[in-house]
């Protein structure tokens, strides 16, 4: 009965969730209705999937509007019609143009024009006039008497309704309507009081029971008949289960047979590179994998990934293939991944099994600089390609801020609302909180999935309309979960800075050490044996190295004394929240270090996971434990794994597998206590544990980073800074370079490039690192220097470079003209005197340089530490030792290297704050972990338990005196803090009336 229905995927307009909309319609006695979100198909597929559970026949359409102005509602007769509508809508979403008033001649869709929009133009056979309940009274007047076969009911369902207790009439649910108006005000960036009525829906647009609708139209029974007939002619169907679920591009070569032959051929070709002398075990494994891939119809999925990686190699791009696909020998032979599943004994059934409907995951990481070209290649190489959307939702703090703005609450009161007690808030403040809680988690707008790309067999518009975000690639309206529901499995093309660091390091090394012999960065086998790398791993000396540099990872490496590849692979997964949360990280460390402890593991668990001493570490361990410990089938075990991921939809199926787990455990004689403990460990993995192949892929990249750090630390740190750092800020990587013997120099107009550069052991910070220095200024300086050589003097620079006074001041203050021999204060005077009232310099080409007038300046005081404060302001950190800036030097402090001598003693240490990690205890209280460097540049790690964290909060960047107890666990020393205070820096000499040293530099 409803031809125009909105969910909350009518962004910033609708207010009802898809499931709630279906439930409301079911209660209203509706057996079929059309979901027609406004210029959106985000809810369409999920609506079709869910509708049968509510006894509803789904129909799909689109409410075409320009802004809030409704033009017409188009309703798909069938799947072809849905594609037609998606084609048409996408055209306008891509171009940004307005939708015309008249619909085109759709072949497989109906069009309904609102009564107010109909101007007596000739209607096509598939076109109708929609009559809202409020329009019925107008139909009796002659100008509005129309052909009855063309009139259909058009009650709009945007809000829920209720019965007014006083009048007994059905009215709109005020909460929905008010939320709608607030959303419209947010969308229009206006006060609610100034929101035009044309931007709102009508308070009459609510869901009525079918009988009430029929009663409203009792004088117009033909209208009911026309509407029911229209809906009866519509039918939409998508496969959400079964053999035809996979909707990805079906073949790569044109037929499954040709695909399989190509896959076999590529595997044989890969032997030379991967297994020059393959064993029978390897040959058997490959044949088994190929048979399963063939049976599941995943050949094209492998071949498409192979083609993407082949293109990347042809362009010299670095990449890492990971995900469950890394458990595959076929993927290893095709060079999609660099992980050898035979060497690592990777669990084949985690990668693929006959019960698995979806293809294995291949997450392919590229350098952040290369990913856009890879995406371009995919769109040009394959048909039916689109990016995958994600939904940006209203988070509570953000929606409270937005609601405060549209309700006219001053900014300082908005901050107050979020921190005050409820009893201290007035009526308007409570209104903001009430509707903030209601709108929280509503979808706000479409965004882009981090790396998901769809390559479908049919044009993507069979499933969704697309929009064109700033990246310029068509993007779906649905997210990853809905895509998987309908059988569109994404290709993950991701970016990470670690690969950019490796690639740039090789380029810098070749320039700074041209005489060094060539080395193969992909020779991981050699790196695994390297004694330098082994020592770095054991001591956790991995700052700048991918995935092994965080404080938690440094701690774990030292505790485990890891020096082998398999140990690093395990550590990469042990550090994940799932293992830590289950309490098994400590068990793993104990069993790793103390072999006697391994006997405490349950014999079955130890036999399933001997490599990790009976501790679940990897994602596939869930499958192994479910299969071998609880006798679940591989299909049931895979349900369990997917259920743990948080993406799985069928919670009923997951619950039944959980019940069977406990039944089987009891049948096998496992005590309930043991079964419950193992289940607790499985549950703690939820969405966090890595697949072993995933960890192994990360470990390969870690080894590459470690090799570069071990043998070319300065070049590697330059590449790290140039790629935006890593876990830490640029400052720490500059410090790390200094600790390895670098001379770190401030930017210089003659020596610096846009990014950091290295000459021998000297590193010049890049001009782009100067805060507030504009990109066009940087380019102007570099282009002029490249064309006409270095600058000989300050005046020479002013004659050649067009630059404003404020931009010039930044270069002077960072000391970029120190080659002139003049102090910064002298140069600033020169700049102000020479530019005067001019906004910019006016370079002019001259045959001879005319003599420049120099002004006689009084002697100007200069303090060396002024540079440090300018550097803090412009670079974000000083290039000198920050401890030199302390107002008073502590009398006595324990250094990091001395902690072992003070085990279990209370000491005072002084540390420069690097990183703070906040977390909550099981009781909900906040505790923190600090990372510091001491005066000698070595790391201090601190623990701040809740009472200390509350009493001694961190007060921003700087140097702190930390009092605490030195504790040791598994050879890792840290400080349990009991008190902490921030130490003051000297007074900024730039602001002093007289300089501290009265020195001229």
C-alpha cells in the first residue's frame, strides 16, 4: 500500500532503521511496500534480505529530489528496472547536476508524480499521479478531476505514529518528527527556528495501518485498486545464499576451463622462483588447493589478484599480500604473497575449504604513494569496478555539538552539557542530550571503505547506485557487510607508510652510498640469519621498523627474547588485544621462556598447537580447537570463526554452533569448567586475532625494515621522517638518527629539499616541515635554486625569489639563511627595512647585480637557545637536547641503563615524554602507560595505576620528574609510578628584556 517509504538511509531526513521500518509495517498489516529512500539505495539490498522475515514482499524504488524538493518517485518493476533507476540516479550523483522535473522513458520502472507537481502534461503508460491523504479533498474540484486509472495512493511513510490519548486520532510520533527537523537543520547548517518549511517533511507523513488507509480512501476505491495492482506487478530478487552466491567477475580468461589452465600454468612458472626443487609434499598441497579452488569457482579471484600484483611489480611498486589467502601455496607461487605456507605449516582450511562460500581474503598493502595508480589500473583493466562505501555515523559527542548549534546553544555551554551532571542542566540542555542519544549512530553520510574494491560480473548498478567522492571513482551506496550478503566480495587494496619507507630508503641509500654493493631487499631468508637483526629483535631495538616499534611490541620482544622468524610471527599475533584480553599472552611468555610450564597445557590443546605451546595465538587456532577439541565439523568451525569476527550476520546460526560446542565437549568427557575456559579464550579473540599468514606477512616486512635499520640507520630514518613517521612523531625518528651518529640540521634554503635530505652523516630537515610555510613558497625556492644555482647571499635570494614578508620571516626564524653569517635578528631587520610596505618581493632578471644598500644596525643580543624555541614553534620540537632547556637541572636522577641496579627500589628518574597510552581497568577506571627518553636518549617505560593516574595527570609534552618503583618482568624493566611532576623550561629568551648569556652567537 505504500509507494513512498523512507528509512534513515534517506540521509539527514529519515529516522527509522530498516529493521524497525519492516516491523512497523508488519504491525500495520502491510504485506508489500516500496522502499524509496531519497536519492539513495544504501538500504535497498538489506531491505530485500530482511523483508521475508517480516512477511513482507519487498519492492525497490527511489525518491528523486533536488535537495528536499520532491520531483517524482520511481519504482522498479524488476531487477532490470532497479538497474535503470540506479543508472539514472548515478548520472546526477556523479555530475552534481539537478534532476529534471520529468522522468525519462523507463522501460522497467513505474513513475509516480506528486499531485502538486502534475501540470497536466501527457503521462506515459508507466506514469501515474500520486495522491496524498491531504490531497483527496481537492479531487472533487473540476480543475483537478483526472483520469482515474492514473491515480494511485501516495501516503509517505517517513515517521512512526501513535494514537493521541485525548483525541483518539492517529498522529505523528513527535520524537521522530522532531529528530527529522533537527537533522534537516543540521543538513542546512541553520538554526532550527530559521529552517524553511520547504526543507521539512510533513507531520502527516507517518505509517498508518492498512485498514485506516483504506478507510481514508473509501470514496476512491479505484485508487486502492490501482496502487495494489502497481505493487503486484513489481518483483525484485537477489541471491543471499546458495550456489550462485558469488557475484564477483566470474572468469578472467573467458571460461572456467581457460582460467584453470592459466592458474596451473602460472603455478608451474612460479616453481623457478619459489621452489626450484619442489618436494612431493609441496606438489600434493598445490594439487589439493587447485582442486578446491576449481570446485569453489574462485579461479578468477586468484587471477585478478595475480594481475594486480604483476602490474605492481612491473612498475617497481612494493607490496605485501596478507589475509587468509596468505595460507595458500597457490598465492605464494603467483607472488600475491611472500609467505611460504609450507615453511610455516599454515592451516590450509583457514585459507579455503569446501564449506566456505566466500573467497579467501587478500589484503594487498601498497605504499601510500603508489596506491592511487594501482586503483587507476584496476578501473582501467577490469569492467564493472567500483569502490566500496562505508557509513559515517553520528557519534554522541559530535551530534551533541551539532544539535547545540542548531538549537542556538552557545559553544561554551555545549562543552558544559557534555561534562555536567544531569541535575545541573536546564531544559534546553536536556533536550540536546535526549535527541543526541536518539540520533546517535544514525548514518550521517556515505564515506569510502579503507581499501575495498568490487569487481562484479554484472554492472554494479544492478545492485546499487553509485556516487563520486573526491577520489573520483564510482562508489557504492552499501557497505562491506551488505556487499558480502549479496555475494560481492571485495578486493582489499590498502596503503601503508611502511612500504613507502622501504622503497624510499633504497633510493636514498643508492645516492648516499653509491659505492656499496647491491643487495636484494626481498632476500628474507638471508635476513632471518643475520646476527645484527637477531640482536635488535632480542633487545627490542626496532624504532622505525614496521609493526615492531610500539612500546608494547618492544616490551614483548624483550620479554620473549625473540630472535627467530617464527618467534616474530607469533609475537605479531600475541600482541593483539584478543590474546592479551584472554590472559593467554602471559601464559605464552611463561611457556616460551620456561619449557617446564608447557606441561600445564591441556594435552589436546598442546597437540593441536605445539608451536605455540597449547596457547591460541592465531585466528585459525579457533578452527583447529573447534574441530579437534570439540568435534565440530569444518563448516561449523568456520561459522564460529566468522561469528567471532563481528561481521557475521546469522547470530541464530552462531548460537546453535555455540550450543553444539558445549554438547560435544560434554560428550568427549571434557569438564564443563575446562570447556567454559576454552570457550572464554575463543570469545576473547572476537575480531582481534590475526591469521597466521597475516602475521607472517607482517613479519616479512618487519625483517626488511630491520635490515635497513641495522645497516643504513640514517638513510632509513630519513625515509621514515619523509613518509610521515610511523607509530611515533617525526621528532623521535630525528632523535633516533642522532643516536646513530647523525648531525641533524635545521632547514636551509641552499641545502634542504622539500623533504629531509642526507649528505654523508648530515641530515637537513625539509622545508615542508616548517609549520605555516606554504607549499607554493617551498616550490618557488626549490625551482629557482634548481634553475639558477644556490643563493650567494640574503640579497641574492630576495632578487631571485618572489616571497611575502611573513613567509620570509619563517625562513629567517628557522635559520635557513645561516650560510650568510648574519644573525636571525639582523636578517629580520634587513627584511623589514627592504620590503617595507611591499606585500612581496619583486624579482627581476638583470645583466649585472646593482649594489644593494646595507643598513647599519646596532649590536643585537643573541641567545643560542632562541633557536630551540623557534624550532619548537616552527618544527614542533627542538633540534638540541631538550634537557638543556630545563630551568633547573635535577641534582640526582637514575638513568635507564641503571634501572637493573635499582630493582624493586623507589627512584627518581627524569624523562622527556614521547607517548602516552590510556586504557581502562576491568573496573572501568583509567590507567596509563608512558614512554619517555632519558637525558642520554634511552627509553623509560612507566605504568600509572588508576590512583596515580588520577592524582598526577600528564600535562602535555615536556620533561617530567618521575618517582616510582623499578620493577622487572621477564628481563624487561619499567617504572611503577607513585608521583610525577612536570619540570619548567627556562624563560623563553626571545621574550626576555635582556638575553640570558648576552652572546652574539
